């Protein structure tokens, strides 16, 4: 009925009907866009909840690890230290987090440009230094922790364990920085 105009045409009536049709079409487009955005928001909230759950799992794994683990930001400030690291450096966790990683760990020159280094690390404990087997893992500059130091305190570093933790961290950062939801599925399969 809105499409029918009797002759002779009234220009004002024609303009009003065209405006009504355009407004209805525009409203339909906005409604579809709103539905799409609502679905995207729901999916994003679901992924964020999954990410937080996975992050909690990863932090618990790192916290309980027998290896001494320290995470530092791009400025070198320590952001994470597990109980094994606190015991190794004879410091409370809160004290470690006020320190700079370079005050505790000397990175070998050959490790500076590598994303993953495994070998000797020199650690400073009080007035003394020790050489330990360890690993340095580097992550994207946008992450809170850009460098993770994993140091063997008593037994050889389990390469399989380190690779598992490295894969978990890479998958977590892959989701966090690239939005790749498949990475969360990969973490879930690993036990996260």
C-alpha cells in the first residue's frame, strides 16, 4: 500500500513516501548491525572469560614449578616471581617485584637477540654469583611480561616441561595479541 500513488502525483506526498522507505531501510540496516555487534560482544566476553581462566591456570603452573621463574617487563622490572625464585634469590616475592631483572640475572651476549635461549645464566645472590642452567623466553613487546627467565635450581631443566610451558605461554600470547581463538583451544587441549 505504501508503494501506490494515485495520479496526478503530489510531489510532497511522493517525497514523504520516499523518505519513509529510506528511513525504514536504514532502520533495518541499523538493527542488523546491532545484532551483529551484540553477537560479537557476546563472543568477545566468552573468549575473555576463557582467557582469564587459562591465564589463571598458567600462573598456577608457573607458581608451582620447581624451577626458579622470573618474568620481567620491557623495562626490566620484575612482574612475576615464583616461590622457587624467591628461595633461590633469598628474597620475599614482594621484594623481588621491586627489583630489576638485570640486578639478579646476567643474560649472555648471545641470548640478547634470541626469542628463546637455553644455556648458562649467571645469577647474583647477595654478594655472590652462580652459573645455572636455564632458559630465556621472549614475548611481544605489548605484553606485561616480555622476558621469562627459567632457572634450574637442582636438577636438569626438563626440556619437555619447559616446552609445554613455552607452548602454553605462546598460545596465550597468540590469543591475547593476535586474537587467534584457536590458540585458546590449543591451551584447553594442553590442560588449561
